[in-house]
């Protein structure tokens, strides 16, 4: 695993080893950040289910102002800390060791407003997609032009629209799919 572009370009990241993680492939990560492009610069980027931290680190490398990485597995959280330390990232990254919904509640209590929220729960935890999307739909955590990006198996159908969020784009690559949600008024 490596950082694809930006400040930390080509730097290696420690992979999951024996941890039961499914990191986003380099190719899909590159596709994602090519789509997000310059909008990442100076953004608040939330990486739920951070795993190795590769998505959040890529956002930092490409100029995100702040990245919040959320990971509930203590061994994966240690891996995120190791990857941040290996790149000497001390500022702009916060690791919250918690499940996604509890972390989102903490961010809401702080009145955080994210430009990007990336959601990639383990494929075996399908209910997580729905519960987190429903929470985000009802929250005020998403900036007016912000995006919620869900990585999921291509066979999993996500809702086209919730009360406030609607899916505006889908990208399929291999067995993975990225679904992009925006606030309906901002679409």
C-alpha cells in the first residue's frame, strides 16, 4: 500500500497483515481522489471505519485541513497510529477509537461540519451502511455542498434517496462500488 499523490506521494503504508481488514485498493482510492480533486484541499474529511488509515492519509496528503479517522478495532487503531507516525503526521489528523455512530454523535456535539464523510464498513456488516446513512441524513454534520461517499460491494443496493440525502453518482470498479450522496438541496 502506498500514498498515491500529494505531499506524501509514493510513501509506503503498513498494510493490515493478519488483521481482518479489506483496505480500499490503490486503484479505487486513486479513482475516488481524482473525482474529489481540488475540493479536498482545505476540507474537513471524516474517514469512518478507517482500517489502515489510507483514505484519511491520502486526503491529508492532498491538502485536507483536517482528517478525522474513526476506528473501533483497537489493533486497527494502532495500525492507523503507526501509519501516521511513519509519515510524521502530527497535526491535522485525529483518531477517534469508537464505533461510527458514537463518533458521529461526538462530532455532532462539537458542531463539526464535514466536507467529506467516507464510509466503508466491512462488507459483512451491511446494516452499518443503512444506520450510518440514516444518522447522517438526520444530522447537521454535512456541509451544504459536502459529500458522503459509501464504498460497498457492487451487489449491495443502497437507497437512492433518504429524507435529505440523495445518491448523485455511482462508480463501479471490480467488486466494489462508490456511491456519492449529497444534500438534496445542494445537488
